[in-house]
C-alpha cells in the first residue's frame, strides 16, 4: 500500500481567542507538513472574507427589477468586494439586484446570505452607469485632461471615490506615479 492510503487522520486544534469556537483541521498524513492558515470564525468556524470588514454607516437603496419602489437600507460594514446591510424589516431579497448608495454609485450585486433583516451582498464589477454617476465621471475625466491628475483626484476624494476601493487605488497610484516622475525630472 502507498503511504497516503495507510495514513491515519491527525487532528490539530487551532489556538484562538476565548470567545471563538474551537476549530479543528483534519489531515491525512503528516499534519506538520500542512500548517493551518485559516482563522476560526464565529459562525462557520472559518473566516471566509478576502479582505477585512470596515464599519461604516451609509444609506443605500436596494433596487429589484420586479419591484417598483427601492428598499431603503443602512450599510453596516463594507469591504472592497461587498457590504453587509440592514433593512427596516425582514425582506425577501432576490439573488441578483442593484445597490444604489445615496449620493454615490450603483453596483450590481449578488446576495450571499440573508438572516432576518440583515443581508450580505457581493459587488459584481466596479459600478453601474447610472446617469448621475456617469455625469460626474465624465466631468472628472474632463478635469483630468484639462487640469491634470491632482485636480481629478481631488474631485474623486470629494466624492469618496464613488465608494470604490478599486477607483481609490487607481487614483492614488496615479498620484504616486506623477510624484515619482516629477522627482525624477528634478
């Protein structure tokens, strides 16, 4: 028999804060060859987020294609990939929808989970081309061409980068690149 079929499962208990449940990883073979890289979570036992949550308090609307009136909601926390929000009451939320941030962009979103009046959404793409957002984007694009990177980034900052971490990163990288170019030309 080969070593992999003879191996007995080994258990390794992860160290954790006292308020989190115990998490065990089962290995077949030598457990020391596979150090644990997961973090115990409070519900499933494993934290599945790609980035850390940031607590926020923003208002938004959920827009469904089959429903005439949007549902107002409060965004509780966000990552660059999605949000957790709270609706005024328990609502059946479809798998696909749009989330429109008050004074900001609209994103296509997928429902990842729902529990009571709380819902977890994952963004699909950067942001949708609603009229208000696209009008502002066109204006900033014109400023970029006519007044330069610094003026355009300032306008983006005033609009909180349309709540897009990808747009924020691109703008900040552009500023850094301009600063490097300027210092290299001195």
